[in-house]
C-alpha cells in the first residue's frame, strides 16, 4: 500500500508542478498520512500485524520514495515540459 500511495502522490505532485523541497514535503506528508491511517486501522495495536511497532511508520519508506520520484519526474515532464 505504501508504494501504491507513493505512485499516486508522485503523479499528483508532477501534475501540480511541485518542484524541489515542496515535492519532498508532499511525499513525507502522504507517507505520514498513510502510516497514521494504518495505525488507526489496526486499532492502535500494530504488534500483531508488524514485527516491531516502528515498522508501521518506517518500513518500506525508501522503496516508496524511489517510486514517488520516478512518477513525480515522469508526470512533471509530461505535463510541464512536453
């Protein structure tokens, strides 16, 4: 789910024309919203679903960031350059 949300938010950031730091802020905001949503969804008890409680906040963030950057730049190029 983290990579899927990163791809969607990367597409939105590219279409909106976010560049530089504002694009990364958008990624971290969506990642935080997803983590908070997952935390609430599991009833504030992540232990049965994750190895450690911190995994709900940090697990897979770097892979998601790579997907975000790929789609962010792709959609920015499609909409604003071509």
